[in-house]
C-alpha cells in the first residue's frame, strides 16, 4: 500500500471520529487534525484543540488512537495536541458546518474579523431575526441565541479567528 493510500485510509477513519461535545461532527471536519505522519506501521497525528482548556482532549486522544489502531496495517498510533498552531473556526470544513446545522448549532460566520458585527442565522429556519440570550453556552466554544421568527432557542459556534499580524514601518 502506498503512502498516499495509507493517508487516505487514515483520513477516512478520522472522518468517523466524532467530537464528544458535538455529536455527528468529526474531529477532521472540525479542523482539529493538523498533521499526519506515517512511519511504516506507526502513525503520529498532530491535532489542534479548539480551546486550550477543552476538557475533552484526553477522550478525543483515546478515540482517535483506538480508531486508527483498528486499521489492519497499523501497529501503533500516537496522538499529540499542539499549541504551536492556533485553531480557528475557519478550519471547519463545509461538511462540518452542515453537520453543526443539522444538530441545531449555527455554524460560525464566514470571513468574520474581530470587531465585525456577529450576525447569526437560525439553524432551523435560516432567519436573521435572532438575538443573543447568553454569550456563555454549554461549552466554551458556543453561545445561546434565540430566533424570533421560529421562536426556538439555539446554540451558535463562537467565531474564533487567527490574529492578523501587520508589520508597520
């Protein structure tokens, strides 16, 4: 099996490992997988946490390790979380955004920049007639909002963007 085939197989497996706090959304589709290294039958996966204090990191590590080690040709898998690379909501794949919406969680806005107004469409009826009920949701990465059109409360992923560094002379 070629290295490309192995990487494709690993990617397919990672797409089946759901984030424990966001059922139906894989760690791959959340953009948490930073790098995969294949050394014969040993796999090393570098992952980026969505939040530094995420309480689910140990659980995610165990789930990823077990899933990869089920591959017939894999002897050992190492999962490492790195803080050298910053995760942002821009890393969420289109499939990940669709899955969030199906789960009743509004995906983060496209092209959001700090200071921009945070406008959130309802994941149920797509209305923009929504309001923030509580910036603090059930997890650090979500807020609670209310849709005035369909009258449903819902959660939204907080936009997290990488800081823009400007070099001024």
